[in-house]
């Protein structure tokens, strides 16, 4: 339990740090004054100044933030306070040039997008490393991994390593591409002789096998363990390309899943077990820890990609919501009133916190029910 908690908060801290580091580096590169780099959400527990930026630890461990000077329209009082923070060594005009709002729409867009980019980069980087260590991938063919003693498979002469390329009962013929297809076919024909074709040592062999009706515990009707997976190690040249492909597919699936989740929330439907908040993610982290470091890294990659996708959505208080206001400024030819934008983001933050609470309650109820 303790290890799970430590790993969970370590993962969360790394993901938030990488995301906010993107904003921080792009802001610094653009000449924007970064007032604070915070872990968690206020109120503040601890803060220490490094250079001109305060590094803070905050009470709500559900995110982080980079506070940019002039992110909202700065008042004269805020300019004076910012000058004090910098030791009154810069003239007011210089400080105005370092405010977020003084920058072009392209620069502001780049700063707001940098966190998402860093999380995408982290997800692809972790996937790349895992691919170079080797992963199991589906091959589109079904191979025998184990043959049980005194089973129909053993009596028919099937061996470990045989690739099953066909099953036939009268006119009912399939070429199984996954274990699920083969299992469904065999279950449908229990007690019936099946003509089964395999490839062994580059030769095709046909055997007749009758799936058992009464199946011993821990075995299947044929008495074989099968897989469609093969262990594949990618080179450092191949891995990044494959990693981009994998994360693109995952990202597409995440967008679809998010859309379904939002629809269920607004129509008051029951959330599925696939929807998880901080509590659910902590539970999944515990399961990943049991499988070893590769599973933990895989989870980190998925969470980083998920964080990037959620943040790019045009939801107030998130990066995508702030980008939306920059886009509106370009369309309208003028900036939306700062007070309206500030209020919109504040409302968005309240709604997000309520959603997190709702999903967390769902997580607790699922755990209580033993899900």
C-alpha cells in the first residue's frame, strides 16, 4: 500500500512537473516574467524564491500551475508589486514588455500549448524506451503455447509452436486471427470432430480433433494454451516512429472515450469502470506496481498522453480554454474583456473540481462494490 501511494504521487508529480515545465521554459524563452511555479493548487504550504520565480508546494495535490505576470490585464498596483518582487531594478516600461499580454497571439499560443507538447513528448519518449526493451505484439496468427497431458490436442499430435491456420466442420471454415476467434469456434463445436490445419517447420499438417464437452478445470476443450502475441524488440531507429503511431491510436481512442463520458455525465447515465479519477488512477497504479517497472512506465505514458489531451480541450481553466480566448481575440480583432475571461476560467475551475469529486465518488462506490 505504501509503495503504491509513493509511486502514485511520484507519477503525478513528474507528469505535472513536465507539463508546467513546458509553460515555464516557453515563457522564459519568450521573455515573460514567471512569478510562480507551483505544485498542486493553493493554498500554499511552502514557497522559496529561485532567481525571480517562486517555487511553491500547495495543499491540493491535483495539478499545478505556472503564474505568468500579466496573464490577465495587469493593473498599476500589480505592476508596482511585480517591480518590488524583482527588487525595483527594472523600469516600468521594461516590466510591461515582460507581461504575458504584451506578447503576440502566436507567442501566447505557443506558451499555452507548451505544456501539452511536453506531455506528448514524454508519452512518446516513454513508449520509445519500452519498445527498445521489447514488447508483445499481435501477429494476426494463433500459435500453441502449451499442450495439456492426455488432452485431445496431445492425442492429435499437436505440439508447442504449431501455428493454427484453419478449422473446418463441414462448410463452416475459419482462419483464426485471434485466440478469441478460435475459442468461440471450438466452443460452438464441442463434441464434433474438427479438421484442424497447422504449420510446423514450414510444412502444413491436417489433424482431426474433437473438443471435449466436459472440460477439466484450468483447461479448454482442446487442452491447449494459445496466443497471437510475439515478443518484438525495436531498434532505436524504428522505436520513435512506432511510438508516435501507438500514441496517435491511443489519443484517438481517448478522444472517443472522453466524448462518451461527457455525454453520460450530461445525460445522467451511469459511468463505466473505464472512467477514473485520482482514486481510480491510484488503484490502477497499485495494479501496475505488481507487474513491475515496465507496467508502471506504460501507465505513466498513458497518463501523460491523457493529460495532454484533456488540457488541449477548449474547457475554461484548462490550456485549451485559454487558447480559445486567444483564438477569439484573433477572430474579433480585439481582446475579450479581462474580467469576463477571468470569471469564465474561475467558473470552469469550479466545474472541473466538481467533476473530479463526482468521478472520485464513483471510484469509491466501485471499490466498495468490489469492482
